[in-house]
């Protein structure tokens, strides 16, 4: 597929084309005929792909780009040391009176500060938005500056590489018409993006006791297209699941930055999506991209920690010198059609892995076959397990064993793990996030820790867990930190249980999840940008600055040590941050 040269960093500018890329009548990003591959590129990428007919290239940033290649021109996709990072991961939603708890309302109404997000922008990369909802309008019309709908046919053009872009002028014209959707035919099919945008930056609605954190901020909306079928099949995900490709999310962020710069506004990102794919140490491309932009002036990224704390989808094992073998019990549900599982072992240990079916039959996995896909077939059950053993995964240096279970027999499967020199070595195993696997498939001896989903494992983002603001209890499903490498995550806890939100039918309801906590934090970041950048207190305020200010002002319990893997640095309280500044 692609070699190591694809992952070398350089300084190519965002608009630059790769020589030799082919023009094509259809849009590769939207076509099921094309595979998408994320690369860290330099000029010699042309040498790697110039002989592939029909390829094209789309730049994301100075570091990352996407190569689109006709699927019939490449070998069958397989996991190896280099390809794991290039195959887009699939991300899904992290959801299943809060403003007062975060000190937001006091700042809205403070006689001197009166922070409401004026002059700033909040970008929501999600399922779209119901732009007709009054919570996104003011006396000047819509507060939505742009909607990039990746799902609509169109592009590339001078504004976006695919899909269609609608401006505030388009949206205002639609709102003034009898049939708005004829003018701006972009909708939110499930309401998740609308909820996120409203919690971050919706208007005050007194009769519903609702307000977004930054009710005067402008909005930039990206409706992300659904993941392609070839990726769903490769990752064995349900065909009807809401899934978003990593490269589409990254492009949504990149173009949101362009839009915000054109408006001259600081930008706060809200990401309420996540995946358990990867080693949970910030090495997925989108996690690295978040780190790249979070240090840039006037950009901040708030990310949901995930809702995997109670799912029993994580196993943590270690060798301490006495235990030479670990046994991992995995319960597989009835009628589980297929699923994936990832094993990540810390370097420099070399791991020997074998797998036992519920019937007792045990098969070994070779650690010396390189990139070959091993097919394990059992005599007494019809299950096939496809395995890729990557001794040294390039991005992390750790060992990756990638499992794909086809027609798995129900019952207790057992994975045996041995280390050649088991001296204080550790390993982790993760199943897909909730909604992508049966709730009755889980590890019998699971751990709720090290379950923060990517891109919440990026080191420079503001990764947000959720709590019940009525009694200050942690959300029971919230993912827990830290990273397996020991890096601190999550950073902060925000209200995320029983949150008042607007629904697609025009009414209001309640919802819970760490994505809602991230949405409120994104709005809070916009308030900080208003104080720092718009009012000139700190003109070069960055996402890292936002994170440090919020960590410093977080509310902490006296008998608890911080940061900790449950609460991070404590409960979000922006008012307390400003108290500490005086």
C-alpha cells in the first residue's frame, strides 16, 4: 500500500497539489470506488503513487494529506506496521441548570465582564444542524456563518473539496423563504449536531431554562458524511451505524480554520465523537492533528472523553516477573455476527499470543510472519479469526495484534499472552465502542481505566469528562484516564447528565454524555477567547492557554488528589478562573 516515506513530516502548504494526480469526473472523497489513505507527506509521495491510475490528493495541513486511490487498483487492505496509521479510523457519537455549575451564567450577567462569546466562533464537526431552530438566530438573522455539508453532491470548487458550502447569506435567504430547505437543503438527520451546537452557543430561552455557554458566538458547522462501505466491511462495523471517517473529520477541522480566519475570529472546536481504535496514546492521525492546531494562536479544541467507563470493553494486563502468562476471558454474545479487537503491548517486550475457542481448542498466533494476515480456523466451531501481528507498530513502537472475528461462536473465548522476558511489561486490549458491538460481548475482568477514546487522547486538547451537576457525582458511563503511557487525560469535568437540549421537533428534552460536557466546554473556551483576544487582554491566546486557565480554575475536593484519572483537574468553573486572576 504505502511505505515509510508517506509518513515523513515537511512544510508543504495546504493548497499545494501533488504532481501527477489524476483528474476524475467523480468526487473521490464521496465515491465508494475510491479508498482513502491518510499520509504525512513530502514531495516524494508522488513517486509512491504516480503509477496508480486515477489517484488524487487532498491536502489537510502542512503535515497531513489524503490520497484517494481506486480500490480496484490496490491489493486487499491489510494491517501492517505502516498501513495501520494510514487507514482512516471510524468515529461515532459519544452520547447516549448546568451552566450555573460551571460559573457561566455569572459571567454572562457580570456587571463588568458580561462574557457571551461575542466576536468569537464555535465550530461543531458532527451530524449537521437544524438551522431553522430559533436558538441559532438573533436580530441580525442566523448566527451560523457557514454550513459545510459533506453529504450533498458537489465539489470540488474554490471553497470546499467536496459537498456543498452554505454561507450566512444563503441561510438568511432560506429563513426568509416559504420553503427553506429548497434554498439550503442541509438537515440534521438525528439531532446530535443540533444539541451540540445549542449547548455550546445556543440563545437564551427563558421559558425552557436553557442557554448555550456562548450565546453570542458565531457558528461554523460541518456535517460529516458517513464512512464508506469498504471501511465498514474491513472493520466489521454494523452497516447501519453512524460512523465518520478520520480524514473527513480532519478536513472539516482544516476548512473550519480557514473560514474562521476569513472572519477574523478566534475559533473554539467542539468534537463529540470518538473511537477505541488505536493504542490510546495520541498516535492516531486526528489526535496528532489536534495537537498540531491546539498550540496555534486563537484555536482551541474541546473533545469528549468518551462513554466507555462501564462498557467492559477494556482489559489491562501486566507481567511483574512472577506471572509469566496472562489469561484473558472474553465473553461473546449470542448472534454476534463479527467484531474486531486490538491488542497493544508496550515495548520492548515480544509477546506470544494464542487463542482458545469456547470448545477448548487452542491455536497459536505467529509472531514471525510479518505483515501476512493469519487465518485461524477451528475444527469444532465455524468461527474464523483473521489476525495481523505487527511486532513494532511504527507510530508508537509498541506491538499491535489486530483480531477480526468472523461468525464468532458464543461463549467464553480465552486469549493467552506470554512475554519472552516478562519484566514489568504491560498490555491492553480494547473492543469497539458501545453501539458497534453487542452489549453482551465484553471482558469478564475488565478495567474502566485507560478508556478515554481518540481523539481525546491527544495531549494538547481539552478532553472533557461528564458529571451530574445536581449532586456532583461522576457520570457512571464516563471513560476514565489516564493514557497507558501515563499522560494525563481527561483534563476537566463538565456537566453532562440530564442536560436540557433542543430537539429536532422544536421542543426541548434532556440528554446525557461526555459530548455534551465537551460542547459546554467549547462554549466556555469561546468566552475565554472573547476576554483574551477580542478585548485585547491576551491577543495571542491559544488552545493550550485555554486548557491551562481552565485547569487552574477547576473546583477540587479537599481529600482528593489531582489530577486523577476520573476527574482530571476537577470540575469546570470559569468564574473561579477569573477570581484567581484578580
